[in-house]
C-alpha cells in the first residue's frame, strides 16, 4: 500500500517564527512531489512543487530527500495568514493518481 | 479565468434521499476526479475519469455513482445518503500528460449535510 505520512500537528507558532514540516513516502518509485495548502472549509490549492534540487518561493522552501524518502517544507517569518493545513502530495512516475497525506495543521498566533 | 466550478456549494439532504453534485471545468482537462474529504482527513479518491473511461476505487461504496456526459461536466450521484456520507466533496481536474510537474486543480467543493 502506498503511504504518505505527515504529522497532523497542530504546530502552534508565534508570528515571525520559522517552522518546518516533513512528509515521508513509502513508494521509492515516486516521481512527483507537491505541497498544497488548504484553508479551513476550502479546497486544496497548490503551494509549490518539490524538485530534486530543492526550490524556494519567497518565505517558503521545499526540499526532497530521495535517499530517506521524505520531503520538507520550511516557512520563514511566519505570518498570521500562513495558518492553514499543509497537504503533502506524492505521485508515482507515469501515474496521474496522486497520494495525499492527511495534512499538517499550522496555527500562527500574534 | 479557466476554472473548476462546483454546484451547489452547500447541500442539505435527508437520510436516504438521492442527491446529485455537479462539477464543470473550463480547463479542457481530460481527467476529472471526485474526492470525499472528512474533517482532519486526507481527501479520499472515490473515482476518476480519463476522458470517458470510468475508474472506480475498490473501496468506493456502490451508493456512489458518477456520470461524465462530456469533457466539461462530471456528476456525483449519491443514491441513498447516510449520516456517514456527510463530508466535503471535491472535484478536481488534471491534464495527465505525463509531465511530472502537472498538478491537480480543485473546485471549491460541495459541503454535504445529511439530516
């Protein structure tokens, strides 16, 4: 069974803090990796794709560790508006059926 | 803007009363998905269409059916809703071109309440 595991949290951090989430996947054939953000009672929206070389988008940095089969998301200088659930999504090579993690809840407080 | 639209956004039904949720897309994507998501859980894939080819997940109850009359529209029919079917139902699309960077685009969801 393909598994994507995330710590559900919640991660409760003050504004301005740096916070990191990890996500582990069981299928070594996995090829594509994504982080989605889901606000309460809303649909998931793509935050960023995760590339082998790692990628950065403003305050957000995503990294992939194939040897240990995990991806990470780092958020610097947290804002109140970053409060959401962050879903890890993994896709096998050639498959268009992704596997979702259950999400990690982040709460940023003043 | 190209997008995925779901109607209604909120649906209240009675126990056992059939309900239909709709999804439409202007992205011209060939794959459409239906997910069920309950609180604090990952979206659970119910079924998907690759063009007209229907693919049912093994653990999707028979109570759930789907129709895709054309590329743009997809429907989820719940024949006899039970209390346990109360959830957010998400429609998503993708191009399935084999590009590793391709992602899914989600509609805003329909929140179903069963009384």
